[in-house]
């Protein structure tokens, strides 16, 4: 509950800040002799480009609520905790959070479920909260970048006009090395820092969830269905809809949820009604997407005004000079770091970095390369800014200290490996 309050408070302030910035942009556009009707048209056209994405956000909100009600998230978490052991705890924490974020596409949802379980387990075992928090943060944003149902992954595909499944395939080429290195570091850290005080009982977690859920194998169906349909490369909205429909049926038939209760949770989110479970499973629903929905709409207005008034041209020319001296990825990484530190918002970091670094070449291959650079920079670099909303809300939900940012190995290694292996990767990418 505390995490949710912080989330709403931070986003409320963020939206006010974005609206203030929008007012300044409108003033600058007016100063350039654009009328209010023209500026309104720019905003409308900018929002129109996000129309498909906003529909997906509604479906994601519905899905995350139904996955809770159908027992999908509880059954995955309860079975996953059997993998937790003291020496391999940090590594397993990272991998479990990677898996959960891949399945749900949400960093906050991952931190509030698997992250909470791992953080609680760490306290029981006497594991370093800093390393545990770093593993949770890395894992949460692993899927936030790579999952085909992640709102940020979909946003990036939308603004670059690329196919989400081709983007995922391209991302795998730059993911395996930092993933392998991160696993190695977390495994070594687990053995070096092993000061475990007690054995962790996965049965206690299962017992806790059994207070509300049946924990039957039916709970796996919505997740399996989503994976299978994604592999078959069905449209994103259809994948989400099919998984949500199966979860709806399971919630009604297996978990014995009342029809009116399910319809209510589609809008307001799932509520367990059990104090011990509230922090771990409460959430989802269409209203949970209102903040990101609003931010994307405002970001669309920003994009429309920037594009048609050419306010960013002078800054964009300087970025192009950096690119000419280095390479496209370096310029995007530098731009995303600067934007992330100033805006503290993941959506705006992605949109503005795209606006400032978008290539003049509109060929499909160039757009895919640009999208991949954004995934490996703007999408993840925001989580390394300690004062950003993206970082704060995950660490608060996972009960981890802010120093955990220093142990988020995957988030550092992803851009570093790209920088060190850029020439080799360019050859591999062109060959693919």
C-alpha cells in the first residue's frame, strides 16, 4: 500500500511538471508565430501517433488484474520460491525477477510480487539487501525492455514504426552477453557474501498464497497461452486479449470469483482482501494505467510540437556531430542519460531520445537499428538514475535501499558491452 501511495504521489508531481513543460512549449511555439489552433493541431497529431499504444495500455491493465485473480502470478511465485538457496540466492533472485518481468511486462508488478518475495527471503537468510535490491532492479527492467507485452517495449516499437517481435529477436543478440556476465557476477557475489542465518521455507510462501488462491495448475494457462501466441507472432492486442479471456474464465470457474467482482477489478484492480497478501498481489486494472496513459498523451503533445516547430533542430545538430565523431549508439546513449537525469521519467526519456536522434533514413533496416539502440539505452538507462520515478518505485516496492542501483549489473553491462563490441555487433547485425 505504501508503495502504491508513493507511486501515485510521484506520478502526480511528474504529470504536473510535464504539463508545466507543455505550457512552456506552447509559449515557445506561439513566439514562433504559430496560432493556438495550429499548436492544438500539432498536439492532436502527436497524440494520434500513440493511439494504438493507448489501446494496448488498457489491455495490459486488464490483463495484470486478471492474472492476479486467476492465480497466475501467485502460482508462478509459489513454485519459483522452491529454487531459492542461500549461496545462489542473488543469482536466483535476478533470474526469477527476469522471468516474472518477461511474463508480465511490468517492472513495478515484478517488484511488488517476486521482488517482495525475494526481499523478504533475503531478510530471513541474512543476505545483503543492497545486492538483493540490485538483482531485483536488474531483473525487473530485463523484461520491461524485452517482453513483447511491456508498455515501454510497445511504446518504442510504436514511435519507431517497427515490429515488436522483430525487435525482440534483434534484442536477443545484444542481451546474451550482459545476461551471462550478470549471472556470473551474481553467482560469485552469492558465495563471497554468504552469511546466511537460517533456511528459507518455500512452503511458508505457498501456505500464505493458499489463504486466497487454489494454486492449481490452471493458473499457468494464461502465461503459457501468452508465450505460445507470442511465439506464433500474433498481433500484440490479440495475444493480450486471449490471455486475459483465459484468465477471466479461470478466475470465475477455478478461483470462484463473482462475475460482478471480476468486472469491478478490470477497472479498479485486484484486491486480495487478506492483509498478509495485499502488498504482494493487489494491483492491476485499467485505472493502474491512468498515470502512464496520461504521460504518453502529454509526451505525444511534446512530440507533435517538437516535430512541427523544429524547436529541437539546434540540439539535434549537436547530437549529430557527436554521432559523426563516434557512432549512432554512443550519441543515443549520451542523449538518453542526459534526458533521463533531467526528466526522471522513462516514457519521456524514450520519446525525447527518439526525437533527438531519429535517423533521416526511413528504410526498415535503419528503423530497426534505431529501435535497438533505444532499447539498449533509453529504455533501461532511466533505472540507473537514483532519483527517477522508474528506480524509486521499484526499490520502494521491493523494500530495497537506494544503494541497490550500484548492484544492478545487467543495466550497466548492457550498454557497456554494446560500446565495447560495437564493431563486432555491426557485422553480426548486417549479416542477420
